[in-house]
C-alpha cells in the first residue's frame, strides 16, 4: 500500500481509504472482520458522515472499536457533517458543534482526526465556521479539517476566516466522472467536456496542497451504477480487461490505478464492504500505469483529445 500526507499535514494516510456509507449493512461479526481485513491490506483511513445510515454506520463502527481496544490509534477516522437530510445544509456554529458531539458519541472515540463540511451551505457565515473549528480544536475533539463538494471560491472564502488548514476536498471523480480533467483538456473548445462545472478545482487543490478525495470512483451518473462490467461502457471494459492482463491485476484495480496515476496525488475513497473487492481496489496503489495506457483508458471512457 502507498501512503501519503493528507494536505499540508503530517497525517500519513493510505492512498486508498474506506468510505463507510454502507457500513450498517454488516452485522457485528462481518463488520469486525472487514475492518481488520482491510487494515491487513494496509488501509488505515476510514471516512464516515453523520448521515450515513442515519448515524447507524458510526454506531456499528464504534462497536468494532469498543471490541478491539487499541485499534483506534492505528487508524485515521474522518467524518462529515452539515447535511440535514431533506431539509437544508447547515454551517452554523452550534450545528457543527452539536454534530461533532453526536459523531464522537456514536463512534465511541474522544476525537476525530479530520472533520469535513459535507456540502456547501448557501447561508454559511464563515466567521461562525471559524469559531466552531477553533473551539473543536481547542477542546481536542477535532485535529484537522476539510470540505467536500466545494469549489475554489467557496474554499477561499472559508480560508479568509478559518486559521486551520483545509486539508481535503472530497469530490466525485473516476473514469466515468472526469469533468475535472476534461474541462482542462478541452479548454477553449465548444465541446461538452470543456464545460467547467467546478471552477477549476483540480488545479486549485494542487496549487494549494489540498488533497482531493475521490468519492464514488467507480460509479457513472449520480449513483446509477458502476461502469465496471456495465454494458453501457463496452469499449472501456474491453480496455480494462486488456490492462488487467498487462499489469496482472483486476479491472477494478486498473480503474483504481487510473485515478492514483494522476500527479495530483488523490486519495481514493472506496465504498465497498467486501474485503475481497477492497483487495482488488488496493492493487491500484501498487501499480503505475504507463502514460499511453492512462490516456487509452481516458479515451475508452468516452472522453476526447481535441
């Protein structure tokens, strides 16, 4: 497993992390086995959110920690807050503070390594966010901070008031969701891929040493399904199979390697709850695709070289 610093911090994290959105689908025995199994693969990073399973995912994970004293210090735990399901997003000071207290209680831990603001709040007052971050850090409840689904302007606005470094921006990215790349590749073109949906966030994060964490890296659309093995992506799957044979890994491993080959040094967040599939994903961290192969996969996914 390859390891990296998260943003500008000294926090060492695995290049592949576990997204725990479906963690409550595991019973206690399976949950315990999965966590230990992925850690044996070298994975030390676990990404939660207070809304995952209505909080039950964190509760289930907390039971694993309780049953395995000493495990907590061997892992990096991140959680997210600010989504009030079906109602609004909330960056108010009190909401952030209350959310973290709830997260810590469910996980059964005294601190979060990283707290991430889940989606931009249109009514955000960054001064309040700064107060919340200061209090959480001073109390030892949160050690580092980040954002998710934010564009450069939104991050800059936060940074004007927040003294802590913004370590991460969690964004959807993968072979079938590569607008961050195509908008740069097709700059000054009247093509569909040239549309900039995120304000140049890829280059912004690289310039500011913010780690991009990729969510739903194997999905197409908005949770419509995985492109691996899908008849909607015949050319891509043919090339994935070809590359799998060349590099001695699985197509899933190739799709992971494609993300991790990018010089932005992204961290791949995988939402699987199967140790075997995580093992295939982790293969991508140990393979460096040739430049020509990387572009071949990009083209096979339906992107263009203008």
